[in-house]
């Protein structure tokens, strides 16, 4: 009850801010007579968005699927490797350097290289970029979560002669679960961003990123912006979906 | 080396094994001989937590460990539980190494913190040891129902731990420790965080449970009345390094059952003052006389 109330309350300020921004934006474009290639008005973007809803939708499906593959593959690998790293100190130490590098490297920068590695007509490179973007925050957060195990729980498992895998399943992963969710939640919108931007660098036709570049190249800026709007919505959907699952799972298990 | 020597060695080891097996059947619950524990502290500094601990806990016996904080009570309990290893001396549990006893699940344990898993219901927490040892679901449910009743939490099986008071959580932890009907119970200040009223109530319940199950108990506490009320023997430890300063026999006459009226008895008061004298190391207490 409290959480739901808190969540609704938390949504109001950004909503107001968003609406005010849109209003000022509209007024500025009309008032200062700003040209569409500089900045189209929100109503023009909205108009294009609804006019091209079918294509925005079909392109969202392409990008959305790539992002989904990225979230699934990246999250599974991130969690798995974090579990292994929490067991084997050397892997932990080795990986921390790689992860530190991955954190400063914009992963989409790998897209052109990856396009060269896979057939240009396939989505593989894009999905790989999304997976990598997801992997890093999931791995980092999971590893942090797995280290939160309370000493009394560790003693308890040892006292009951639990095997390593029993300990991981009954104590370590459940303890880390809130952290794992935080990682996946952050990663979910990163997956969409990575999938969209990866499309800028090549690959097959289709996808929101490709559509943005195509529309912009044809000087159809309101349409380009409509695809940007589609990307924002897609990212939001991913984020909210993970948030919903997170809330549901954590509430149903009592804490 | 002659052949005869070889033969006699073989024979020796055979008889050794036999006597070992014979020992194991009636070996005491805990036997500590000259046990010591030194922790490696920061920058090479060493902490002597325990020194020369000689203690035997018979099967079915209730032994309280008492002493000022930091004297090594928890450490001794952790050694028995094989959560830490002694740095000197020899420690056996039911005639086996502490490690073997742990692997055989010969003891149940309750910590100062209840240590329940917050994402499991009360019932699931109680069933944890059974689940870890692959006991079937039907049998688990039956056992946890029994235990919920034993600790008076029948209506709370489906609650999560954070919906329970501290005293109730501790009762869940005790039920969990009892889940596999161990012959040895290790308890580290399990009532430490409770208020006096709940505490006395829980002591009564624990005494009742122990009388019913016949398990040996090693019970760590820093409350003198608690130690005396529950125990057959109270082991008084000295401040660092932890050594056994005295062992006080608590002889409640006749009935063994511990009920509230015992707290008013003369034996209770005299035992309390005896323990207190040893604990404060007063002149009339003989520090080594009772040892061993
Ligand atoms: N893991 C450890 N590392 C270093 N010193 C420890 C460790 N555990 C306990 N000690 C030290 O050993 C002594 C006994 O501790 P403990 O057994 O917890 O005392 P008690 O339970 O009687 O209060 C204390 O001085 C404590 O600081
Ligand atoms: Mg202690």
C-alpha cells in the first residue's frame, strides 16, 4: 500500500516537469519561428508519430526484439559470471580489470567491428552490442549483491553442511536478488539505447535507429523525431517492465 | 624393523579401531582436551581467545557457558560446531572429529541473532535443514507442523519473519535447530536480545523442550540466573585469555524438571551466588579447584 502510494507520488513531479517542458518547447518553436530542421514542435512530432504509427511500430518490434535478446543473454551471462567470480577469487580479480575497461568503453563503439564479423544482413551484431551493454551493469550489481550475505547465514549453511550450490541457491542468490534486479533494470534501458545506436553504424534495413538516420538523411526531421520518440517509449517500456517484475517478485517473497 | 613388529602394529590398529567404535557408542556429546584458540589479528598481532579448555559434556547434559563478554564463549561454541578450528588441543563430538560431527549433522545450532532467511516463511525457515538434506515434502510438512506447535507458533507458519516479534523469531530459530532432532544443541545467547519477561518465558520453554528431547545442550549466556536455571553444570570462564575458572554443579533436589518455582528455591540462590563469586573472582572462590 505504502509502496504503491509512494510510487504514484513519485511519478507526479516528473510528469508535471515533462508537460511544462513540452508546453515551453511548443511556445518557443511557434513564438521564435524555429525551422523544423533545427527543432520541430512537439505537435509536429506527435503528428508524424501518429501518422506513421504502423512503421514506428514495426521498426520498434525489430529494435525491441534485439534489445530483448540483449537483456536475456546479457543478464544470464552477467549473473552466471558474477556467481563464478564470487566463488573463485582469481576470476574476480581478473574480471575487475576487464569490467573497469568495459565501463569506460562505449560498447556501441564496437558495432562497426562486429558488423564486419557477422553477415551484414543479420541482426547478430546488434544483439551482441545490446548483450554487452546489459552484461556490464548486471555483472557489477550482481557481484555486489552476492557479497551482502550475512555472516550468520553463512555460518548457518556451514553448520548444516550445505553444499556450495545449495548455499548459492538458498542464501547467496536470494540475498543478492534486489541487487540483481537493480542491475537488470538499469541494463534494460541501456539495451534499447545500445540496440538503437548500433543501427546507426550499419546492418540490415529495419529498426528505429536505421529509420532515424534514413528520415534525417531525407531531411524529414519531424519523422526522424517521431522515431526518436518511439525509441524513448521503447526504452521506457523495458524499464517499467523490469520494474514491475522486480516489485512483484520482491513483494511476494516477503522482503 | 622386524616382521613381528609389523604384525603387532596391525593388531594394535585393529584393537584401536574396535575400541574407537566402542567409544563412539557411548562417547560423551562433547570432549575438549587442552583446547586453545589463537586468532591472527591485524598486523601480526595475536589474540588468545581460549586456553587449556578441558570440558566434557555428557549425553543429555545441559551445560551453560558463562563469562564476561570477549572471554571466548562464542569461540568455544563455534569450535564445537566446526565453524572455526582449534589451534591446539583435541576436540571430539560424539567421539568423532568436530568436522565429522558437523557433516553427520549431529548438532542443531541457534545463534544470538535468529538468522532467519527473510524471504522464507516461518514454516520454510523451520524446514530449511530438512530441505537441505533432501527430506521429502510430506515428511517436512509433518515435522514443521510438530515444531510449530512445540514452540507455540502454530498460527504463524505462513508469516514472514519480519512480521514476527524478536521473541517469536528466536523461537523459530530454536524450532529450526530442533528440526532434525539432534542429540546436541548449541545455543549462543539465544535470548540475549529479549526483554526479561519474554526471556524467562523462553527459558521455561527451552527447559521443557530439552527435558522432552533428551538432547545435550551447550548454552552460552552472560546472565547468571539464566545459566543456573537451565543448566546441570555452569562453566565459568575467565576474561581473556578464556580459561575455565570453575565448574558449578547445580543440584536441584529431586525433580529434574525446571519450573518457575525453582527460581525461588534456596538451591537456585546459592548456585547463583556461587557462580557470581567465581565470575567476579572473589577471594573465597577457588579458581582451579573445580577445574577438570
Ligand atoms: N574471527 C576473529 N578474528 C579475530 N579475533 C576474534 C575473532 N573472533 C573472536 N575474536 C576475539 O576472540 C575473543 C573472544 O571472542 P568471543 O568468543 O566472541 O567472546 P564472547 O562470545 O565470550 O563475548 C575476543 O577478544 C574477540 O575479539
Ligand atoms: Mg559471544
